[in-house]
């Protein structure tokens, strides 16, 4: 079963800013980041329980090749993405350690 992925506006703003930053650093790198993020989103949609449950029922999926994590929650057959955050930064307390 594939779950419907719902990405919160704040997460879109976060990953858009990251992609722009990477693209400015090296042409094509922003696109590679977005492709990896899309792969992560697809994996989460197919296997939402595939990542460890954290505090508050949130899960964290780490992107391959980039130091970013996707913070999400499964709710009633949907997956809600709340943050795309650098792994060196702690997620807000609301989203678990």
C-alpha cells in the first residue's frame, strides 16, 4: 500500500532554500538534492513504517548523500512531512530528538 504524502508549507520552504543554496555552490547540485529528496519521499510513501519511531510519533528519514533528514508522521493513511532539516541541527522539541 502506498500512502499519500502531504508536505507542509514550512517543509517546502526549507527544502527549496536548501536546493537554491546547493545550486549556488555547484551547478546541478541543487537538482541532485531535489532528486534525492524525491526518492526519499517515494520510499516513505511506500514504507512509512520503515524508519524508527521517535518521541511524539514522529519518524526521521535521512537522505542519502546529503546531511538532511525528513521529519514525518503517519496519520490515518497519510504521511505528513513536517520538516526537512540539516542533521547537525536538532529538530524542534515538538518533533523529537
